[in-house]
C-alpha cells in the first residue's frame, strides 16, 4: 500500500452503497482509473469511457497490485469469483458518491478555479503557494471534467489544510454539477474569452456558463472575478445572487487585488500589487503578463484562505510553466543554441495572443529570429476564420519574424500575414514538421502552439530529438 490510508474500505462501501465480495483489504492508499499507473494498494475504479471500458482492465489492475476493484453489477459475472471487489450499480456514479463523502469529511479551505484561459496555471500557482503553508491537495494535470473532478475530490485526504480543484466545460450546464460536488469556499473565474464558440451564441453565454461555479459555493463563500473583462458586472451579479462576497482582481483602479506595476522580462516578471489593502512586490518565476494578472487572484485567494500573504508572494518566484504551457527548452544546433517555447498543450484566441506576446519578449541570439509555429484553434464555430486571421496583428506588433502555419483554420492567418513573415504552410502538423526542422537555426526563439486536436506536440518532440543538447562534461570526465 502506498503511504497512509486514504479510505477504509468500510467507509468506501457505505458511501457508494456497494456490496463487498472477495478478500477485501481494510484500507486503500489511493484511487486509480488506470491499471498502468496505479500504486500497490489502490482502489481501481472500472469506469467506462468513450473509447475503453475499465472492466476490461480489472484483471490487469489486480495483478498490478490494486487492493480492490470497483465494478458494476452487470459486469460482475465476467470477473473471477474470488476477486476483491466492491460491486455498485454504476461505477462513475459511485465515484461521485465517494467524492461527496470526501467533501463532507474535509475541514480545510476549498478553492475552485474556472475560466476560459489560465485555469491550470492558476491552480498550479495555488498549489505552490498554499503547500508552503500547510498540507495541500490539488487536481492532477487538467482533471477538470465529469470524471476528473470527482476523481480528484475522492483522492483528497481528510486532513489537508487546503484543497484546490479545476473546473472545466465546453457546454452550458457542465460546471454546475461539478461545483455542487466540490462546494468551494472560494471560487475563481480567471477570464471569459472566445473559447468553444462553436457551442455558444456569444461571450455573455460563455460567461453564464463560467458563472455556474457559484452554484455550489458554500454559504458565505467568496467569488474572485476578473475586473478587467466586459463581463465583470454580469459575473458579479450571478455571484451576488449566490450570496457570495465579491472580490475583484486586475488593472482596474477599483480592483480589490490590483496590479500597480508589472515589469516583464524574457524569463520572469516583477510585480507590484495591492492585495486586499496590502502592498506587495514579488517576482514570478515564469514570464507573461497573463500570469502576472492571474497571480493577483492567487494571492487574494491565499490570503482569504488564511495563508500568509508575504510568504505566498515570495513563493511565486518558484512558479514554473506546466508542460506544454510555456516550458522553455534549449536546442543545440550546429551553429549555436536556440530557445524552444513549448505552448503546444492547447490554444484559443486569447491564449494564442498571450503566447505571441511571450515570444515577443524573448531575446533571440545574434542573427536569431522569433519564429511562431501555429496550429489550428478548434471549436470556434462561424468566427473561426476571422479569429485566425486576426492573429496577424499581434504577430506584427510583437515583432515575430517568421510564422509557420498548419491546418485549414491557420490558412486564414497565412493569407493575412505580410509576405516577409511567411515561413511555411501545410494542411496538418505532420506535413509542417520537416519545414520547421529545416528552418530553425542557432539564435532563434521558436514558439509552438495549437489546440490539442491540431497535434503540435509532435513538432516539439521532433525538435528535441534532432537538436538535443549535448551532455555537459564534468570535471571527472575531463
């Protein structure tokens, strides 16, 4: 079993109204839905996904050391008679029931984060600053959907001081049940942007969907809302209806957490801010004004949750970008080193503009160029062509020298670019890859970004494989 017990099996069975079968352990150390990564002693939940059914992997999970498996009654007959099982009517609903039990026993402060952009980086910044104050649990990766949130909550130990959860959506009505499950003390909306426009009639409709985070807010809870966006009053109105205390953040002079000054550097930012009446100056260990603005919400939430503001601000110097969200990689080319900025995890018009601005802050080496390698932004509906073409302005404004485009959406940007900034175009990322590998040179700063479905990460991997830095010589080797 891995570490301290997370659940007693009796408590799990009671919460899920499960029937126990086989030689069950007294406790489990963790919750898993993946037989390949579970730790010995975990409970394996056989969730049925879009492509695979977890029941097909129960045997593998038990052989890998799972303490028990949670399975549905209609699949029980296909499993070994002596297997350690908790049998339920529906495995995903059982996981939700366990998540409700986890929330009921939790006495620490609970923070939930949503927004069109910046959810994961804000959640990770909260994890960083709060963990310096006390035991902190936070969602793994971007576990922010109908199975990720209950999984993250069910994994939360009872005795943590802080718990942070990310809530996501691409349709109206998806955040309400997640918020009602998490029941946050503090709910953050980072921003509202044209993301998933294919499924929404307007930005106001997106704002309304994000405001569902207030539906689960505990009595007397706090809503932290971006004051710089046009939808602030709309969001604040929804928060007020939910009985929330409203705390705003941004550059707006009336913001409760206000950005006073921000000095942007290629690798960091220095921020002066006023957080709920207290002036602080701090360094961010990752660059970008978008991160500086969201750090205001992080510090406001930390202070409201009872953390020491000065310590929280100091901790932000250790902030690092998550994989695919601005990770910086050194490439070793025959004629010198180059900087690779990996933004390939996902993209939308706001995050794309922020990444272009980040590239604009980069300092290329001698004879180096700023190069953007961009894949389609998906789910933008009827506005897709205009939103792709509209990226030409920030590319020019931020002195990006060369642009490589992949996908039918990015064809609109390609045609809108000045001819001297066109590096290459292909219908998909795999066809664009050789063009990029051929074009990069020593001194370049290369930023790669696109929606997850546009598959830009393989270009990142190809550059890393071809131009991996040589291992440094040690004194012993010399």
